[in-house]
């Protein structure tokens, strides 16, 4: 999508937001939207309830197959399924494809929670056909990630990856969900962010507690990433997060 087309679409959406609508139109549109949202939750819950213990791998949709983080994601997923976990991703290209590839090629459960977008997101070929779920709404998709994941592997990524990372941290910090391991992979990529969280957000401004940063583990190898997951559940029983 060109920059001009993006601006045109944004302008249209902004203008529509300010158009006055009658009660019948509002009621009709909102009612159908609610039903569509409920349908996404029902479909997601019904299909994901059967997958068993799984770990979600997050990361950029733009990572190419020859990149070291793509290859590392394949390795992480392979190790996870060999240890009995299913692998959940966003179902798209890049790191998501790598995660599904590592699971599929090693006989594990490969789950994809795909989001419909005007760009980037096309379901990858490594998701199990019966475990590919499409979403229109990000919030419904995020609930399913949280509810059915026993751990998060955070590979280098962009805004979407950060969104999922901080969503998980917030829910665990506020005790809305049970604690589960959050593993960030790639110190050269994440060090700047983690230093800012420590030095500015925690030490200087005191907007989080030092204990909050202990929710994150930073590693640099596939072996260490999976080791964090295994060691966490050597002490805690697996259970749904909601």
C-alpha cells in the first residue's frame, strides 16, 4: 500500500468518526460487531482448548529466512516440541513462520493465530491446517495468546512484538493472570530497551518495582531459551492462565 493510499484511508476513517449517525444505525452496527467479536472468542476458545501445553513465539513479520534470528526461532521451536510443547505464533511470515516451521518439521503441534491486515500478514505454510485461526480483532487474538500459552519467547520485532510483551508483563504484574516465563532472545537487540526500563523507568522515575524486571529473562541461544521454560515448570504445575 502506497503512502498516498494510506493517507487517503486514514483521512476517510477520521472523517467517518465525526459523521453523526442515527440511533438505528449505531445500534445495528454495534450489535453486529458484538456478535462478531463473540464468535471470534468462541471459535478461538473451542479450538485452542484442545492443544495442550504450548509456548508462543513472537517476533517480526519482516525477518528473512536467511537471518540468524529466523534460524534461531526454527531451532527454539524444534526444541520446544521435542520437550512436549506445542508452538503458537501469529501465523504470518518472518519469525512467526520460523516458529511454525520448527514445530511442523519436528512433528509437533503448530498453531497460528492469524490477523487480517491490509499488508504483511499472510498465513504461512507451516501452520497445521486444523490449527489455523483467523481474527479480525487484535484484542480477541491477544486474549487467546494469553489464555493458552504457558510461556512467551520474545524474538526481535517491532511494535506488535512490544505490544504483546508489555501486555503480558502488565497482566502478570497486576496478577490478572498466573505468572509464566517470558524469555527475550538477543541481548544485542534488547539491551537498550532493558537498560531504559532499569535505569529510567525503575531506578530514576520509580514507575515500576525492581521485582517487576525479574519477570523477564534475557538469553542469547535457543538452548538457553528453552531451558528457562523447562526450569520454570520443573517447579510449577502447568495450568491455564485464566
